[in-house]
């Protein structure tokens, strides 16, 4: 179990940097068409910001917002968004993930519907990656506690 | 001008190799952490220089920003993990 | 050769000099705290100066704004990570190198 750190410097910097990290993650997510990035990278940066909060403020403080169950729910929602958009394209008469068919639902022309479809899929991927990364972090940092070994007093 | 940046990048790579000595042969795990942090800082500059040499700096600047962020968070997590551990020999 | 190229060359060379100094300190200094002191200060200044050199070379655009943002971020983050690592070392009980250790044996401190 990661206890609350008594380190004022790290806490202050985490509080200061967190909005910029989330903003940068959203930039990487949205701007994935023109620069390196996309759903996976945006999700990883979001999870890194979450790990920063976990390290500086302790696991118990962080789990008021994100518990194991919430992380599992978010990963399921991400996969559902990805598959839902694909199946929606399938229902509208195209192939799986054929975004051009979404233009009828969204009310825009085909090129913009493709762009919006890719953005929706990437948001789903980002949610799933962030939740799975948080789950992995929780599992790694609570497994030391349960074994009762040397790191038990950490 | 590109040639100058190329030579700066090569010099930086030599410095990374020197830091790699501390990161592999360091007496304990804290020394290794310090060496890895120094390597990450130099890699940030090497990425930007690669962007200048390939003339695609608008792409590489995002990568180096992510690299700086992950290097910082990795150092903090390692420091938190090693705090009060008895495995570090004095 | 333009003026901004000259300024950029000077900045990059000064940054390379500070990087070399920090690396020599990391390799040669006797104990952990001294090594961390060398990289913590030298690398921070070297990154700042090198990033300013890249920003000056590229001129004023979105890229140079991002580069300056990285410089500010590194200026905040590098001392913080150095502080966190040295605090962890202090909690682990790593003793600083003193002059008596140096008199007993020349290379004793390198074991820390």
C-alpha cells in the first residue's frame, strides 16, 4: 500500500502539473491524425498522470475517485464504444468500422463522418488503455502488501 | 547547419554511453536510478536534434515532450518504491 | 550565416559543455549524493540552454513555443526528481562520504 507522502515539494508539483498533463493527453488524443499519437498514447499519458497522483497523494486518497471496480467499468466502456461504432457501421449497411456510413446518422458529409468516426474509436481506445493501466498499477502496488514480505511496511 | 547539429547529436550519444556505465555498473540501485535519469535527459535533446536533422521537428517535439513527462514520473515512482527499503546496501 | 544560427550554435555548444561536466561528475565523484548533485544541477542548466538553442534555431512558431514549454517543464521536474531520489537514499540510510573515509582508502567511497 502506498501511503500518503509527507513530501511537500512533490505534492505541490503534482498539483501544479496535473491539469497540463490531462490537457496534453487530450491534445495527443485529438491531434492523432496529423502528429504521432492517437488513442493508445493519449490513454497512456492519462494513466501516467494518474500514477503521479497515486505516488504523491497515496493510494487511499486516489481510490476515492478510481477504485478497481471503476477501472474495470471504464475498460468495459472503452471496448463497448469501439465495438459499438463498428457494429453501428455494420447495421447501417457497410463493413465493420466503415465510418463513411455514419454520415447518415451524424448528418454531415462522408469525409467529416470518417474523421469523427476515427475520433470516437480513439476515445474508446484511450478509455480502455487508461483503465487497464490503472488496474495493472493497483495490482502491482498492492501485491507487495498482501505477501507480507520485506516491503510490507512501505 | 544540419551537419553541426549532427555532430552535437553524436557527441551526446557518446555522453549517453558514458552514463550507461553508471547505469549498469552502479554500486547500488539508487546509483542506477540516477544514471537512468541522466540518460533520459540527454535522450530528450537527441530526439530534438533528430527532428532537426530529418526536418520533421513538428513531429519529434511531441515525442520528446512525452519522453520528458514519462522520465519524470518514472523517477518519482522508483524513488517512492525504494524509500525505506532494506535492499539498498549502505 | 544568419545571426540566429550563430546564437543557436553558441547555445548548443554551452549546453554540450554543461552536459559533459555533469557526465564527468556522475562518473568520477566519490559517493551517491555528490553524483546526484552533479547531474541535478548540470543537467538542468544544460537542458534549458540546449532547448533555448533549438528554439532560437527554429524561429518563432508553434514548435518553438512547445520547446519553451518543455524547457519550463524540465526546469520544474528535474530538481523535483533529484530531491525525491536523494530523499529516498537518505531514508534508506546511505551515509554521505566524509574525509575520514577518503583517508582510510582512496577508493572506498566508490562502493557507495
